């Protein structure tokens, strides 16, 4: 424990209780606590009821000066904001000095990295090893059903309705959604359940179990994806390798749906987005599609004027 932590022990305990009650994943709890501890360390024991907006802006400025990305800076802001929000709800504080501070502008128009359908097939072919059926099912849920890494992590055996071929997914904002399991995918999911590793605890309900007998962690899924993407790009020169990650499989799913003419509202529901604005990031158009669209134009040009030198 750091020397300043006893000054905020009650607040940190309250914040953790609040996050657990609000349904935050263990991964998010760990990230937010780490950010909040970093923020508190810079207060030098100052009581939280005396903290002003200036202190938080100063902290976020120091974060930016360290060269972190805008998205990381925004997450740290969200962590501190949640701390004060929690303490207000638990009646330990009366004001939130983190409210109203503007987020950093991220590259909203940047196209998401995704795999084309043929590339996705090659990636899935790169899944190998002792736990192939489990890992393949995990990637199929992300690439053909659009699940987030955290949603795969929280899946329980009872969430899959075999007869209806329906998966119940616990997503962001503590919201449940039902996602149909494609007929082609169902046998792979059922094979993974048949090959499910023996859990360390007899009452463990997790759908996917790690080699240690526990629920397969978010970092575990990300690590398996990283290794598979490494094999997938093994023959690609280092300079041309793309920054693929497990979340890019979800991008691929959204892109495929929109290209096949699925309406934006349906894609929003399948992805579990609270706002349709979030879904519009997937409406990017590739250069190839732009060229094809332009080639279909029938352009009738007037004769090129002839200029005579005087």
C-alpha cells in the first residue's frame, strides 16, 4: 500500500463496492482503480471534498504530456468521473469536480481495421493447438456474431439456448441482448462445449475455461488472438503487417453485415450499441468500392476546345 492510500481507504473501498454493484467487469474495475490511484497519488493527501476542477484538469494535462493516446486520457477522465459519481451516490461527497470537463477529440473519421471475408477464413484456419475447438468458437462468436471480448468472457453455459439457437449476451451498460446463432456456427459452439475443460470449481458456470480451470479471462482471449494473428501474418513482411487484435473481429462482423445490405438499426441491435451514432463508424467505404462506383458512371463530355495561338 502506498503511503497516501490510508487517507483514501474508505473512498477506494466504497468505489470498488459501487463498481461491483453497478456490474462493471473485473477488468474494468482493475483499470478504473489503477487510474484513480494514480490520480489520488498526485493529491498529496488533499481531502476529496476540497478537490476542484483545476486539480483534475491538471492531472489530465500531465497524463497527456506523458504522451498517452487521447482514448487513454479519456478513460482516465472517465475513471475519476466515476469515482466522484460513486461517492456522491453513496453520500460520501456532494459535488463532482470531474463533471463538465471536455473529452479529448479522438479520430472519429478513422476507418476501423477489419478483415475481408476471405481474410477472415484464412485467420480462422490459423487457429490450431490443443484448445482449438474452444479458441475457434471464441473467434467465431466475435467475427460472425459481433461479441465484444468482455462479452465472450462473461458468457455462462446457461446463456446458450440450443434448441432455439439463441445466445443471451450481457453487454455494456448492464444490458442483455439476444443474438441468433447462425446454423453454420452452432456445431462449432456445441463442439467447444463438449470439449469444455474441467473447471477448478465444480459450480463454475463459465462457458469458456482456461488451462488453469478458471473462467477464460479477457487478457487470455486477447493473448490467444494475438498469437493467432501472428501466425496469420507470418508470411507478410513486417512493414506490411496490420495492427490486428481480437476487437477487429467485431469490426469485420459489422462491415460484412452492412455490405450485405443489413439496415443500420439492425446492426446496432446486434452489436449492442446504445447509440446508432456509434454504429455509423462501420459505414466506411473502401477505395475499391469507390472505384467501382465511379466506373459505372456514363459520362458524356463535350468536345475538348481547341486553342489557337495568336
